C-alpha cells in the first residue's frame, strides 16, 4: 500500500507541472495584453479565450492532487463530535468514497457536452481551437479525481498509516 501512495505522489508532479506552465503562460499573456492595450490601444483579441482555456487547465489538472491530498476547504463543525467518538477516519473514508462516486454524474454530463461540441464542430472565436478538447480534458481529469478520491477513501479505511507516513 505504501508503494501505491508513493507512486501516486510521484505521478502527481506531471499535472502540477502542467498547471504551473498554464499559470506562467497566463501571467505572461496578461502582462503583454495590458502593455499592448495601454501603449498601442490594441489588446490581444484571443486573450479571453486563452484565459478560459488556461484557467480550465490550471483548475482541473491539480484537482486530483488537491482532492486526494486533503486540500479541500473544510468546515470542521462536526470534528469535535467525531473525534470524541473516534469516528473521524470512518467519516473521512465515507466522504471520500461518496464524493468520488458522485463525480460520475458531472463526468458523464461534461463528456456528453464535449461530444455535442465535437459533432457541431464548435471552435473558439479567434484561434479556432476545437472546444471539445477542453471538454475532454475536464471530463478526463474529473474522472481521475473521482478515482483518486475513491482510492483515498479505501486507503483511509484499510491502511491509514500509509497516508500519514508519506505526508511527512
């Protein structure tokens, strides 16, 4: 189990690197867009569609790592109760597994919308980038997130020490 967790942490470097590259491109593009807009009164016309695509890449590429690594925003209203009853681990496992299973519906919907965009031949306004690629990317990384959450829930049940040992 320990080797599975270690492997997952090493593999998570690639999507994180992808998000970093997307953020860097977004920063450079925004900088030049502001300069060109202010100095020459000629904005980069494709900046809006590139911003949308790069934001999708940034958010969905790190979603599996954030979700499986307990990086979500949480309100701990019930932590005291669950800690006293020693049910925190069971609660965390149930939340991870149920959340991972619930992601199946958005995955299906996004995939259907991406296929519809492919069938219609939808492309972005300025660069003519096929829209379905972004939909496939979102659906794919949401599916990876669902799998990561379910696996994290199962590890929380069967081998919780492997999660805490590798996080040091």
